[in-house]
C-alpha cells in the first residue's frame, strides 16, 4: 500500500508585477479561487498579497465572455490577461 499524497497545481499572480508563480497544494486542502496569499515576490522584492488562481485558462475564458462584469471581475480579467501575456 503506498502513501502517496495527491497534489494539484495552483497558480499565484502578483498584482504588482503580474508574475505567475506555481505551487503544489494537497488536493484536500485546496483554497477557493481568487484566494489571497501573502508571499514574497522575487521580482518585486517584497511581500505582497498574491492572488491564487486554480485554473488560469478557465478563469480567463469565463471572465472574457461575461457581458456585464462588476468592477472586481474587470480588475481580475485585466490582471489575468496581463499575467498570461507576460508568460
């Protein structure tokens, strides 16, 4: 019997420099989409509230086709689009 722990990939986006950092999370401890996590950004050289995105491609498609976005959704669409371009 193996004791392998199932992990999933999660992307973190820095809202200042739009850098995407990937971390691994245990499947049972997955946070909600757009959760904020305070981590050190190696490009900004400071601790910032990075935004956790479970599936960045799905989020971009979902936000792209919303007819009437709220201001928060509009900001998230802009953030994800900038981060994807930077990759």
